[in-house]
């Protein structure tokens, strides 16, 4: 029975010590970490600008996209398969309009 009382006293002492230390040093906090310098610090996404594939709707990094056209008329695709499907769909819709 004496061992249980001794363990309880030690636990209470440690709890009180923790409370006192928190009261004394609780206001001392570490400075927040600064993000590493690089593209993310300029506001740009790590993968670069994202563009949307008009065929399947997937967002992909512009640097990795398959491009059709140029300038303001450029279309960006996630794969050559999506590009080809898009071209086929556009061609079939244009031929239906002409008929």
C-alpha cells in the first residue's frame, strides 16, 4: 500500500511541476519557421501554372501539357489521346453543321 501512495505522490509532484513550468515558460514560444526560398515563396505553384484539358477536364501543369495551336487560341491537353479525341469531336461537329 505504501508503494501506491509513493507513486501517487510522485505523479502529483510531476503534474504540479509541469503546471508551474507552463505558467513560467508558457509565453515563450519558438519563432515560426520560414518557408524555404523558391518558387512557392513567389506565390507560384510548385508545379507551375495549371491549365484545363478541354476534352476530359483534367488540370495539368502547363509545362507538361500537349499544346494544340498557339497564342490566345492555344488548347492544352493531358495526353495525345485527349487531343486526338478533341480534334475528332470538333471535326465531326463541324461536318454536321455544314450538312
